[in-house]
C-alpha cells in the first residue's frame, strides 16, 4: 500500500463519520493515533503468506466522532481534549453515540497546560511577584490588572434586569455594576496573592459582596473591622495559599470526574437561572430554584458556568473551582433541590394552570411570548420612525448585559474568581431547604 493511502478500515471509519456530518481526513486520524487519543485498528492475519488487514472496531467511531466535532483548524489538540472531557460521561441522547472517556493522562496534561497559560493564572503570578517587589512594582501590577480585567466580559446581568430590558427596552440599568465587578476582581487577586492586609477589610468585603451577592455581608464587614483592630486581619487570606496549578496536578481521575459532574450541574441550573431573563415562563418550582440559588450568594458564579462550560478555555477554570469542597457542596445541594422537585412528578418545565402540560406546551408558550415582544418592538420602531422621520433613538440598554461566551483577549471577573475564590475561605452555610444561609470567613 502506498504511503499516505488510508487503509480500508480508515476508509470505512471516514465514511461512518461522514454519515454523522463529521468530516475528518486520514491524516487527522493518524495524528490522533500518534498522540494516543484514537485507538489503532486491530490487525488480523490472513494466513498462507497473504499478510494482514486492519479491522474496523465499532467503539472507534465514538472516539473519532467526538474528536472530529471539537477539532478546529489551527487549534491545539489539547483544547480538543478538554472539550472532549467536558462532554464525556453525559447520558447519550436518543440516536446519538455515547461519548467515551478520553485517556486520563491526556486530560491531566491538557488541563494543567491550559491553566498555566491562562490570563487569570498569569495575573495571579504577577501579583505574587509584585508582593515581593517595590511599591512601584505593586502599583504597576494594579495598573496592568485593571487593563486586563477591563478587556474581559464582566459577567451576565441579573435575570430580573435582563427580563425588564426584554419587556421594556427603555428600562434604566445600573451603569456602575460592571465597574464594581471589575474592581472587585482586581481586589480579590491582590488579596489572594499579597494577603488580606494589602487590600483592607472594607475593600475586600465590598469585592466579595459584589462578586458573591445575596449573603449577609454587613455582618462579615463588622468581623473584618474587628479583626483589623485586633491585628488579625492578615490571617483571613494568607498570601500564596491558593495554587490552582497544584490543585489540578494533585487531582486524580475520580476527583476530576466529580468536579466535572458538579460543573455540569451548576451549568444546567445556571442556564435555567439565565433563561428567566430571556422571557422563559415562570412557575413556583423555577422561582424557588432561583431563590435558593440567590440565597447561596453564588448566583453570579453559577450563571457564568454556562458560557464557561461551552468554551474549552473556560472549562479549565470551572473544573478547578469545582474541586473546592464548598462549590462541590453547592452543586450537590442544588441537585437535591432538583431531585426534590422531580419527586413530585410535575417536573420543572410546566405552566401553572395550563390545560396542556409538559415541556412542549411550556416551549410553545415561551416562543409565543417572544413573538409578542418582537411584534411589540416592531410596532414601537414604526411609531418612532414616524415621529422622528426615520431617526431611531438608541437606549443602550442591551449594551450592558454583555454577551455570555464572547471571546476577548482579556479575562473576566468571574474567571478570576474561579482561580482565586477558593483561597478566600468564604463559604456559604446552606440549609437543607435553603432556609438558613450565612457567610463565614
């Protein structure tokens, strides 16, 4: 067989993938095999001097399919491995192949590589270096941190704000929320890398309250003032305590699989939380889930899990955060809230008082409402055009809601919080029914 010519087994594999609308080349297949990601075909000897032939194995289709779905021209294959790992372990949808687990060593290498090169990790390391340097070097860190964080996405707007803008494009928005989140992220990096004393109690608690709203922060602020007066505040966050790279390197396959499950749970619940802001019909079960999430103080983190678990560059931060026992406990608690609702036999996606039940009626009601909003917006634009001879005023309302999952050269406050948040020692005390929630440092 001429060099470079695909084997009959590869030809069959390429054809099977094409039937799934996945296009791969023989060269790609060979590259994945060389990296240990794709199993090699078994060989069967024909006997009587006739040599051997490669034999196609059914399980190879699923591996090649997931690699083909996530591979991109010019993309480092380690990003592909991370995307594959995030998808593995989920139940197979009807008519689709189950996604097998990628090789663990390849997963571990990819996650560590991605964290090491991330903007958030480099910023934390820069802060640690500045902590040992002069005052001028520390000032330079704050300038650079503000510039980097300023380029990134500040996180999604609160669903109630999004819903208000959806219903009324002229609704007023809090223009300072974005700036507060960015300042809070820089303060958290500085405190984690240089110690709580570098930031000070008032500024640190303000950062925590901005990035983790919903908890009883006035009580924490009082404790911070008392600790500062007693000279014990530096112990709240000890510089250098958190090592995201070390966490990833120390995590075994079972720990990482548990973190992946927690991240998937949080992303699913975060999606339901955000969809409320996009006009999704409401019901008591969804309202309670939102209330429980906001009482935890971590609604912003959970909401940001949605775009992070979609993009390979965000997956590494989501998984690292979910290695923390507090975040894993949050996921387990919220999952129990979902299980409790499932136990009622009514499900989440139902319309209160509707004659026809089930997800289909729920989605039809949602789509119908969006059509009504679109018709109302068109009518409004027509009236405005008639009043202003075609000039259309811009409210700027949607510009501050951000676009979840957008790609920029910067880093966002929630990504930084995923990197440094585990070092704060802040944890939510979650009651079994969401009725007792508090913050401790």
